[in-house]
């Protein structure tokens, strides 16, 4: 969560447990920034804080559904570049992963988000 000068929430990000086959990983999202604070680095700070914390916790990767142009600047790449298939093939290049220090290239297979996301 990001808090502005007047102690109002200006942005937030959520991560949940996901899996590549049976191996734990993280799913990023949703993420949002209040329109009055967009294009000021809030989203950048939120994504970097998630990636830093996930790396420190030994997570192998973070996955998300989003704009390749936007998330590419954080090192996210199309999941299939790593042999990881999205939960919905229609997501195509919008399903991306960012590998972290604990990532092993042998980690491949189907990504599954946390069970509650199956009902969204």
C-alpha cells in the first residue's frame, strides 16, 4: 500500500500464492494507483517493493496478467518464454512472469492462481 501526504491510500498491490505445477510461486494483482497520483512513480515503487520482497523470501517468480509494454520495463516476459503456460490460453502475451534469484530453468508447466481467482 502507498500512502500520500494526507495519509490517504494512493495505491495498493496484492500478491497471492500461485503454483507452477506443484512449485509455489506468486501471482501479482490487482495493482492500482489513484488517478491523481498516476505517472508519478507510485506504481513503479509498488512493483519494485513486491519484486524485492518476493526475491528476499526465496520465491522463484512472480506472474501476472497485464500489458507487456508496461510490465516489460520491470523485467516481465511472456510466460511461454520460460515454458510456463497461462491458466487461460486466451491471455497470450498478457500472461507474464518475472524470474527471481531462486528461479531454476527446469521450473516449467501450468501456472495456477490461488483458488479464489477461479471464481472471478
